[in-house]
C-alpha cells in the first residue's frame, strides 16, 4: 500500500516538474564563438566606418565607430549643450533661433549624408528637428553644425532630411498637417478636413552646402511619415509615405488605422521645378529663421525670411501621384538600382514592393482608381512588383546591401528579416533586443551600399545591460551581414533615442580635409585677441568687454578689477594655441550659463552678469597641461559707483589700491 | 448495496484532500505565460479561484492593439461561485473522512470529475470568446487570425508564445483528485483487477513528457559548452554532435566519436534524437539519421574520430574526394 502511494505521489511530482521544464526556450543563444573577434578593434586601431546616429529626443547627433560601437563625439545640433557652450556662448545662440525665438531643445530623428552621383561623399550630414520643424547641416570637416533652416507651414518635420542623389535638394514633409502659416490657424480643430493642409518642402542645397527653401508643395491634410529619393532611373522623383488618410484629428491610434490602404505619394520634382520656372507657384507670407555659422568669425547669424513659394498639388495635376500602400506605411525606401520602392505598412502582414517602371507605365496609361483631394490615385496592382509574404510582424524600415538583398526591421516581432528584392523570398531572420526601429547599413540607402555590417537601433532595452533604475539607455546591435546568414556580433548603448543613422567608410571622412585647428591669422572674430599683448578690458557704458587669451597655462589678463554690480561682462576668450587637440575651457563662478570650450585659434564669448559684490574666480575647465590646475584668475566686483579704477593684469600686481 | 466503512489510511488521505481543496483557494489555479521578444521577463496571467492576478493590466494594455476585450475579475461570475464550489468539495472530503462511507467517497469523486469537465468546458468557452470577439476597429487586424489561448500547452499568437498550464492551486486540485482516486482504488481493491496498475501510472508522465518536449536540437555554444564525454569545450563547429534523451535532456560532444563512445558507455540512456554538425557550415546541427558521412583520409577532427557529416549527398561526395575520405553510414558509425 505504502509503496504504491509513494510511487503515485512521485509520479505526480514528476509530471509537475516536467510540465514546468517543457516551456519553449527563448532565443538567447544567437552569439557564436567568433563574434568578439569580428567586433574587436584593437587599442590604437581605427574603425572601418563612421556611424552618424540621430540622438532622438536628445536633439543631438552622435558619432560612433563600426564595428566597435565606440562613441567618438556627440555633436550638439538642436539642443543646448552646456558642456560645449552650444546655445550658451554668445556666438552659438543665434543657431537655435527660430520664428518662435530661441528654442533650446528639439528631437532629431533622422540623419542623411550628402551624396554625389548617388554615392555617399562625406561632405555633410543633415539632421531634422521633429518638434519645431527645421533641418540642420553638419559639416564633416569640423563635425560642427554649420546651418539650420526652419520650415514654415509645417508641424512635426518627420519625413526629413532625405536628399536627392546629387544633394540637389534636402526634403521635409509635415508630419502633422496644419493650417498654413499664411492662413488663419485659429480654426476649430474638428475642421481638419477643410482647413488643414500638408506641405512638403524642397530645400535647395548649394555648392557650399547653403540651404534655401526652393518651393513647397501643398497637399491634402494627411500625416507624412518618411521619404526617400529616387535614384538612377528614378532620379527626379521623390517618394513620401503618408498615413492618416482618414484625416482624423483625434485618437489617431484607432481613427487613423481604419483604412486598409494609405498612400505612398510619388512626387515628380523635376516637373515641379518646371512649374516653378513657369511661374505657377504662389508666393506666400510666412516667417522662418535661417541660421548660418561663419567659420571665420566663429559666429552664427540668424536671419528671418518672410516668403515661400507654394505649388498646389491639386491644381498642378502631374506633380503628385498616390500609390495605395497597405496599412499606415512608415518606411519608404528605394533600392540601389532605383527600380524598387518598398513601403512598410507598420500594421500590415506583408511588405509591398513597387516598381518604378510600372509606376511610369501606370501614369502613362492613366491607370487610376480614383482621386484623393485632387491627386490621382493609381491602381495598386498596376504599380506593384510583388509582396513579401509573411515577413514578420510590424515592418518598419528597409536598407540594402547592394547584392540584391533587402533588410527590413520588424518592430512587433523584434527581428531583422533579409529578403531577396527580385524574388521577394525571405532568406534569413535574426532577433533584435528588443523591438527594433530603424536600421543602418553603411551607404544602405544610396546607390552604393557597403554591405558588411548592419546596425539595428532598438526601442526597448530591458535586460541587455546592468539595470540603472527606471530610465535605461537605448540599445543597438551590430550584425555581420557579409555571409549568407546574419550574425550578431555586438551590443552597444546609444545616446538619447536613435532613429535613423548613416554610416560611411572611415577614409572618406578622415581624408576629406579634416580641420585640426583654426588658424589664428584667419580668425575674423570682432573680439579676437591675437596675442597676449592685445589682451585688454574695455568698458562701454555698463558693458565690460574682456579681450582675453588662453595659452598653456594662463589666461591674459587673469586679474581684473573695476567691474561693478549691474555691469554685463563679456569674456571674449581666444585660444592662442596652434596645435591639434589643445582646447581650453573657461568658467566663472556663479555664471547662470554654461562653460566655454575654445578650440585652438577660436574666439568664444561668455556673458556674465555678476549678482553680488565680491571676488570671483575663473579657471580653465579642459585639462590642458601639467599646470592646468594653475590656469586660473580672479575678477573683482565692486558696488555700483565705488572708486575702483578699471584694471587688468597678468603676472604683475596692480598699484596698491583699496 | 451494503455500506462499507473506509480504512484509517483512506481517512487520513481524505483529510489531506480537505486541506488541499481549502488550501488551493489561496493559490493561483491556472497560469497563462506569455513570452515575446520584447518581454524577456515574460508576462504572466494568474487565475485564482476568486480573481485574475498577475500582469493583467499590462496584458489588457497590449490587447487593445488587436482589439481583444480587456479582462476584469468582476465580469466573470465564475470568480464569485468558484470559491464556494471548491470550499464545498473541501467540506465534502472532510465529511467523507468523518462518516467514512465508501459510497460517499465515490460520490465525491464522480462529482469532482464532473466539476473538472465543466470547468474545462467553461474555460475553453471563455478562451474562445476572448480570442475571437475582436473589436473591428482594432489597429492591427490579421486576416483569419484569432487569439484564443490554448486550453493547456503551448501556442504561438502573433509575436507572443502563450503557455497555458495549471498553477499551484491547480496542482493541488489535481493532487486532490488523484488522492481521492487512490482512496477509491484502495477501498474497492481495483488494483487487483488490473494487471499492472503501477505501469499504467508510470506511463502517464512519459506520455505527458513526449507530448511536450520539442524536437529541436539545442544550439551548442562554441567554447562554452563542454563535451559530455571528454569534458573538453566544444570549439569546432564542424565536428560537434548532440543527443537529446527521451527525458528531454541534451548532451553535447566535440566529436562524433565522443558521442559514439558516450552511448556505448551509457547504454541505459535512452536517446530520442541524434544531431551532428554539418561540416560545410559553422555550428549548424542537423539530424544525424538523415546526414551523409565520410570518414578517414585527411579529415582531422578534434578527438580524431575523423568523421564529417553533410546534409546533402553531393557535398559528402565532393568533400570525400577532396579529403580522400570514404563514405560511411550512420548505422556503421553507431555500430
């Protein structure tokens, strides 16, 4: 009896134990033996690729090396950065000026490198501001933001800053349709359908990179999401994905997800150019800022422009065509040959691939199924090359390796799927950790991809690193895609929330004429001090200008007296060093401001308004030499009207005073 | 029929059953585990006798994408009556122990079985209802897709793997049922009528085991996993091998010869599947019984078994020529 009972009990325990153990295993075993070797860049060795990663809600752009995942620099773009004095020094403040005044933060979503003949050329990288719509151009000789242009008639500049194959244009499409700035915007929100309009901007890029809004195309009110230019045979066309063709103005998560198909809008921008020449555009009164950085004066200038040319897509029939695309398309990517346009309906269970040749034929044959706000809607089947069946869940973005393969990120099923563009067959899939958004293959959206690595930028980090409380960094993964199978080789944390990123061979940028320091003789800053003998302090009313120099390891002057409460003090600090990698910093006690970080040969200004009487130290913040800790000085602040003469000195004491 | 009093052991067992029934009210009866890539920690829905617990808020949040109705304890009358039913069974068992009548125990058992069936049907009905009754305005609509969790076992629902099994309370009820069954077996001397009741009982776990263990090889972590036979780490992804036992355990080997020697020395180990590395790939395990083999020649495997495996016959032939190796069959290798 007893043994029988025991056996039954043990049988029950066994069942319980085995039921527990037969739970499906998760996918944590994807890193194989030689991964470390592939991502390893030995100390002192350089990476193969530069990776320019958007900083998302940090508003900045970070620069990484591939395949090591090492962070080299965070370039301040749309957000102030007290570390670098960006938005704090007098010279940089105008860069963040907009028609709304000084805006200290934005959300940089996408990066796009300049191209020549459809190939990455290493001159500039562009970034978009999603909140207060702007485009920035970052110079890759200096790794500094050189220009920012605001976009009128827009709300949420999301489908930006994508470029044409010779960087003729950088585009911007409004995410939120809004009443145009030239119209009355004080209308009931539920009049979306009649009063809200979409505007997409074509910003001309000049030889030196200078940006200017050439024209805008007005469309029915929808949400423009992403875009990419045609290339090769489809050069002259631009493709924008759009959702909310339901034109909902509330609870979009439901109301903008009703239609089975939204659109990819194909724009014939060469045709638009003709209409502009023919005078078909309408000049509209708007206000937008255009900010430029001058490399010689080390100073930004902000200019408010007041006019923009608008073409109406519903009147000029042959600029825009709508291609039906399943379920709220997000990514809109064009393959290296320019023939295939891939729309990624983020709620769709398939990926449609459209053909440029079929698009041309459908337009010629007028194979329309209707009209959307005056824009012809093409028949889905007549433009479709084919559909990738069962690619995964939640397709978002696609990049290319130049070998006929496409790589699409799947947000919901958290994976990257490799498929053949022509046959539309799925070839391989790898998990990402977790919920991947954008991806980047060096040159992956150009005519000439360098299909060696693929980086997945994820939205969820969870257990990838040691925990850091509720707020975690974002996580990216590098895959080796040189073989048939994708192989995970590295995880690395990123700044802010990366959306799109671009990468290019290191040599292209290393050898583009990198600036190592600013030549002192070319310094045209009005307050530059080109030698210690020229250092001085000048009073103009209640403004005190300090012409200061910094040199290892002292400031000139370093003792300043005769400043009164109520004065505004401007420290114009010139770094006299003429060697690479010898920056100096400057900080003064109580400044309600940032520090200055002054590169060799550069002049930078910190405004300081003392709030009390006393003696205030200032010092160099960037460890510059063995005697860095000696690099300091004092400024004395006296009550207003006190009998303290203006004095400044270095190395000598003032005549005995009070 | 005359009333037969039950033995002391049976009374004790019935008291345990009472304890299990009443105790089960404090533990979750059933759990539905959801696994998705972006939820590495897993989501867990716990069904108590009187409420829904676990990550119910998070699951409700997710369900709105696909238009599934949200789960709320108060929407289920079951959670109001279930504690009384289970409490009643507990008391029933207690009374059975006190009155000590065999027929009473039999009634308890039959009613409990009926209850289990009813509960199962009810559970299925709710699963069906929730999985199919989807909001037509949902953001994600996959044609033909329903989201009914499995009654028991594993099922893939979009990016979620759903795994539905009894929880502690459920196991306590199952234990109660088994104990009552044992009491009846003892009292009615059923075991005498059956030839091998023990064997029947032992068959059960094996049946469940084979029902749920997968047939996939477990990937070998190169330089991490060690060979079960020679204890050296598996470092070459061309010559390794693996076995899965009937019990679902995996053993890895750095050389096919190590697998063979291990099987020779451990004849009691019942092997369910054999896997070997495909020589043409790196660390790709294939079904050993379907692979093609070559042996000897210039092949140089870690433990000098010098056997290479291939998925295709043509690969085996090509490499055989190249490496001056001879073809050999799996049966010859295993001997």
